[in-house]
C-alpha cells in the first residue's frame, strides 16, 4: 500500500500523516488532479452534511443546496488561498537553507492534507456531529503542518509557524471579504 497511487490509498496515507505520501505528491506534477479531487470530495461531503443539517432544522431543500454550494466554493477558495499564503510565507518570510518549492507543489501537498476533512460529513448528527467535524478540521490542520514541512523541507516548528501565519492571513482576508459582501450585521 505504501507505493500505491490510487486516490483512496493516498487519502488514507495522508490521513495517517504519512510524510512519505507528502513527499511523493510534492514530486509528482500529475498529482494536482488528485489533490483537487480530494478537496472536491471533502467539500461535497461537508456540503451534504451541512445541507442535511439545514433540512433537519426545517430550513427546507434550498438549505441543502445552499450548504452544498457554499461548502464547495469555500473549500476550493480556502485551498487555493491557504496554499498560496503558506507558500509565500514559507519561501519568502520563513525560508530555511533547504527551502525550495513552487506554489503547485504546495497545492498538491495541502490538497491531500484536506483528507481527514471527510469527517465534516457527520456534522448533521445531533450533539456529536459538530465535535466529529471539528476533529476532522484539527486533523486536517495537523496534516497541513506535515504537508508544509515536507514541501518546504522545514523543521516541524517552522512548518507550524508557516501554517498558522498563512491560516491567520486567510482568516483576516475572509473576514474582510465577508464584511464587504454581507455587511457588519451578518458577521456579528
């Protein structure tokens, strides 16, 4: 299984935090298609879970569609932005002596780090669904640290700093875009 290039095998290896998987997809330009597919699978499952939550809350079928579309859009934009900011910070601001990576290498590794996010599907389960989805988020963040560490040839500490800075920049920008698009009342 360690050398398998099937999508499911790679997603399992990514979720197991297999550093060799992240090295493998970093070095394989064609893995960008699989990385994109991972993000889409995770976002669709998360969207289905969110949609089911909306329907269970009595918001109707439109809530299901809205949850699905919002999940897909936010996941794809989040993937692109997080990969860009971590690449920029890692190759410019926190660059180490061994650091050499392209944005597409970062896209591939971070795309696979989304794998544990399949747990977002279970968000609709009363009481524990949110906990399960949150666990998937944290697990994906940990996988992201490993992805960044491997892609940028960093120490774990430098990878953690890069991920946190990239994530914070992404959150600030997301907040500002939400503020511009939806106004202050919808955010607070």
